[in-house]
C-alpha cells in the first residue's frame, strides 16, 4: 500500500496529536513523554526505502525510534543498528537514541542485543501477542458507548489494537478500530484513524518482508 504525500501529511499530523505528551508505559516501555516527531526533512533512511519509520523526540530531547516486525532475525538488529548509527550521524544535536521494536503476530521472544567486538547495540522489545485485542476492543467499545470519549492511554490502546493477539486478522481489526474511532467526537477520532492508517502501512511492510 503506497501512501500519497497528502495522506502522509495527515498521518504525520495525526501521529503528533495522538502521541504528543504521552508515553508507551501501557505497553511496558518506560520513557519520558513524547514531545513531537523528528523532522522529516532530515535524510536518515536510504532513498530506496519506501517507508520512513517513526522517530519521536522525547521531552528530555532524546530520540525514540519505533520499528514494527512480524518475524525474528538477527538481521533485523543489524539493520536497526545501521539505522541508529545513520541517525546519530545526521543528528546535529548529538542526542541519545533508543530503539523500540514492536513485534506482532505470534512473536513472543526475540533478541534484544547485538555484540560485534567493540560494538554493542541494544533495543527494547514489545510483544503485542501478550495483549488480548478482542478483550481490549470490547472494553474500549463499551467505554466509548457509555462515556463518548477515551482517555489518553485508552487512545493508544485503540491505535495498537490491530497489532494485538486476536481472532481477527490485522486488516479486520483495523477496520473495527477505525469504526470505533468514528464515534469519538471532535478531531480526536480523525487523528486516531490517521494513526491506524500509518500503522496499517507498517503492517503491510512487515508482512511483505516476512513473505520475501
């Protein structure tokens, strides 16, 4: 799935609105709150890469790079290490960089460290298979129907529903989450849908990589 420049602008604005001043603590990742997105005009990835990964600036001015994977391979860590090194070289503010890898599908275990002599590279893994998406969906749906809105942490759960363990596939859960987001009043529902579009794009990329 190719995302047009216009749609990408909506996605980036949605990501900023939904994630700003929030953390990923609901998923076991302890970081300072997200302050915004890393400038997209800074070239980090190779031109041949079709998708730009999510890079957030945190409130302590460090950088958080988020990856999405459906397969386990040491080659992933090599690629992430290269990406982090390239980001460090391009970042004129010399900020600290942390990589979080969000695994979905059936993945429950993956390497978090890569050692190559003088080089040591570490990431933080999050396993979405440990979260019951069907249960979360039912709880969020009940809350939206009762209260008409969701708290910040609930909005993040809604955004990540398609990656959680479920009897539905990623595309089906994305549709359900998007329909639930339509009920949320104001711009918030639209922003959630923008994030769901962004995540579905990453799911397609991960699935394509897994099928190669």
